[in-house]
C-alpha cells in the first residue's frame, strides 16, 4: 500500500463530471473545486460559489485540470478464493460448456476444494493483489461474496478476509453471504438439507458475527431452485438482511421476480430476464447488475434485455463479477468498455452503472457513487481529456490520483 495522506483541504483546477447530466444521458464536465474536511466533502462545485470559510482553511491540492468522477463502485465480486481455473478455460475452448464442467464436478466446486484447503492468511495473500488491481482503476467501494466455502468455517474465513481487506486497504467493503452458491459434494442428492444448513446454521452464525451485509444465492439449473432460493430469502428476512440474486444467467428461472418480492437490492447477470422479471424489478426498485466479463468469458451469445430494462427505467449497474471461473477480470474500466461494446450501453449509462447505480446495488446510495456535500471523500482524478475516454481506452490505467475514504492514494492502489 502506498503512503496515504489526508485529502483534507481544497482541491482546485478540476473538471467535475456532471452527474445530473450523466443521469439524463449526457457527458458533461464543469470546472470546479472540491473542499474536504475530516474526510468528508464539504463543498463541490464552481470555485466562485465556494463558501468563504472553506476557501482559506487547510492545504491546497492542485488538480492540474484533471477530469474528476466519483470513486468507482464494483458491486459484484467473488474476490476471495483459493486456486484458479485456467484449466477449465482450456476445456471450454475445446468445446465443453460451463454447465457440463459444473455437472462433472468442476466449476464452482473445484474452487470450493481449493478454498477449503486455504488458511485465512493464504486467502488474504491471494486476494490482496487482486484487490490492488481493481483499486488502481479507481474503485473506492467493493462488494465481496463468500460462496466458495460452503461450510461454516470456510465461509467464515472468506468473509473475515473480505473485512480485513477493507481495513488494510482503506476501501469500503460490503460483504454478501453466498452459502447457496453450489451444492457441496458431501450433500450430494440432499440439496434441501444443505439449504436448511445454510438457513438455520451458517447464515445466523455469520450474521451474528457481523460478517454479513447482504444475502445472495445462485438460482439456476446448476444452482438452487426457486423454492430453495426463497427459503434463503426468508432466512435473510428473519435476520433483517437485504437480499440480492444471481438471477437468469443461464436460463429463465423466474428468480428476479422472486427476489423483487423480497425487495432485492439487485438481480445480477440477468441475460435471460423475462418481461415479468423486469416489471417486478421496476416495481421493487431493484438494480439490474450487468456482468459483461462473465458474458464474454463464457462466450455467451444471449444478450441481457438492455433495451427493455432501459424502457422500464430499471437502473443498470456494471461490475466485474471477478471470480476464477467465469470472469477473471481485474479492471472495472474494461467492464465499462465491454458494457458499451457488447451490451450497447451508452457511455453515460455505463458510467452511471459503475457509480450511482452500483452504489445503490449495495445500499450505499446515500454515501457513495457521487460527489456531494456531506458524503465521505471518494473521488478519482483521471488523466483524460473527456469522460468518454473512460470507456474508450482499454488496458490503460488512467487514474492518476484517487481519494479513498478521505485519503490520497497516488495511482489508485
Ligand atoms: O457470478 N454464476 C455463479 N457464480 C459466479 C461464477 C462462479 C464460478 O464459476 O466460480 C458468477 O458467474
Ligand atoms: Fe457472480
């Protein structure tokens, strides 16, 4: 980790991305300044309107005319795990499908084996450099799921590592308990018994330890049924925890409509989402999290219904879905590019998708994904001429300075 200096003071000579215009579909910047005090933004806007007290107090930080956006939010990751699955990548290239590999005992369960064997220290050591890659792209808040332990002790290790990463790297981490990710081999043929274990033992214990911010599940032919997913949601509801869902990734299971009934923060993947699911999400205010990395890596051809989501006014977020099976992606900016090229989001939609809408998918909309008075200072200075370049380049790391949780981080990490 680089030396971290307080970001308090006045940031001047900035070109602020106009978030209001962004939500109206326009890419616009306005010259301005940001004042930070005690790690919080006390003013953001034109220099001329800066309240007098703020202009004189504290150090000055020269922005050098940089483009400034809110800190990016990566709202769907499986960052903590053991091993990797390059071998499966080769199998898929040779013609095997993700589902076939999973049914043959590979897929998620192979990462479960590696994760169960790994100590907390080993999981942390493996995840930290991955997190640093994401942070270098201007990420200031991230969701991290469990789901590769599938037994209490190993799920706990994943979630504890997620919390430790947040503290060590000074980044906002939201955890999701994904015990219902796959059926562990010791429960073969007894999926309902496993779900009972998830609902009655694992989730309550981990929630009690303060390790769970939200509850997720994989509702799919190779995951869990609609009825089993609902049992998980009921358990979450009993504990007052919000839910989200890996929904309609490989087939239409009607999972999104179920998740919406439980007020889901988000339904993620959604390639096979139905009009009924879209309407339910709209009514519930759930965010559709689009994951172009998984779509790309699986060489999927079934596009998510972007136009219908747009028409319905369902907010669309974009995330890496970083995981060793379907999306070994470590750049949120690359996902921004892919959301545009593969899913045909406009650049403005994709930028809203990694800021305001991603924050909402984590229940962080009051504090993250925007630059406003009173919110914690999380913003990024980019060495770019115009906002569209954020989606245009790929493989570049244009974040020059990141302010994360009120601290200055050069180059983002
Ligand atoms: O989001 N779809 C289920 N879960 C992950 C993949 C997990 C894996 O293959 O290891 C996803 O794509
Ligand atoms: Fe996922």
